[in-house]
């Protein structure tokens, strides 16, 4: 199990939130390539994935590890969607 507390990146994050964010970021096809489990590859849904991951500790650990590794990309993706230039005015 993971240590509880605010320093744990999974603290306060539900499994449903993790799966939803990974699907939003990668899509089902890429997620199924990264973690080759049937609930991501054959007729994927959040509900079926949650059922499988709650009953299968090794798969849940892989999903949680991918989520932790992907946090910088997911946070950076929100920032990179801003218009280029960063709001700074260029003067001559």
C-alpha cells in the first residue's frame, strides 16, 4: 500500500479520477499499449476498468505508477494549451 498523507501524490485522488485523467490524456488505444490489459483494449469503459483494477492489485499498481509518471505531462499540457508568447509583450 502507499503511504497516506499530503506528500503522497495519490493522496486524495480516487481510482476513478486516475483512470479518467489517463484516458483524457492518452486515450484508450494508447493506454492499452502502455498497460496491456484487456479492460483497456477490448470494449473499454471507465466502469469495467475500475472493476478490474479494484480486484487486481498488480494492474492497479501499474496504473497508479503511470499516473504518477504522467503528472508532469498532464500538468504541462494544461499550461501549453495557452496561446504562444506567454502573454508577454515584445517591444522593439
